[in-house]
């Protein structure tokens, strides 16, 4: 009877170790799969961000060129038309006053 109980205990202990090991392996596999998916998603998002950054840089460059062209055009107009120059100066000084904090 004592050998039978020891044998049953050994079998139960072996099954418990097997079940715990199986759960641990399943957990490691799940974590690995999760990390792979996260890495892939992050890579895709980084690629999208880099593409948007390049697009933004192109738009900034275009905006700077447009602003420079506008300033040059306004300077040309101001040189020929004195009332327009006064109006542009007043507008610029009003804009500067509004942009100052306080």
C-alpha cells in the first residue's frame, strides 16, 4: 500500500511538472510572438514617420521659398508705391506688436 501511494505521488508529481513546463513553454512562445509583432508594428510606424518627416521637410522648404518670394515682391512694390509701403510698414509693425508676449 505504501509503495502504491509513493508510486501514485510520483506519477502525480511528474504530471504536475509536465503541465507546469508546458505552460511555461507556451508563455515563452506567446511572449516571443508578441515581441515579434510589436517589433514589426514599430518598424512600420517608424517607416511611416520617416516618410512624413521627409514630406514635411519638402513642404517647409517650399514654404520658405514662397515666403522669400513674397517678401521680394512686397519690397519691389514698396519701392514703386509709397502709400503701399506705408500700409505694409503699418501692417508689419502691428503684427510685431501682436506677436510680443505681455
